[in-house]
């Protein structure tokens, strides 16, 4: 049985490729690095991401 992708699936894949190409895709290694850099402190990790969020949102616009 041959399966085809829907237009929505294709659009999602293209968006994922766009994010990857622009360095906005977090890999497991990247996440591990961030956690280690913040000494596995949940509050520090959360604060890091909250401080990073405006920068990410600005790039999207």
C-alpha cells in the first residue's frame, strides 16, 4: 500500500526544516548542555529559557 503525505504534513515538515536551518531546533545534546551549564537546577534552567524566549520570538517576526 502506497502512502502519501497530506499538505498539512508537508507544511509541518517544511517548517521543521526551516527551524533547523536557522538554528532554532533543540537537540538532546543541546538540552543536556543547557542543563549541565545550569547545574541541573530546574529554576535556573527555566529562567534561562524564559530569558531566551523574547529573543526567539523576535527572530520569528
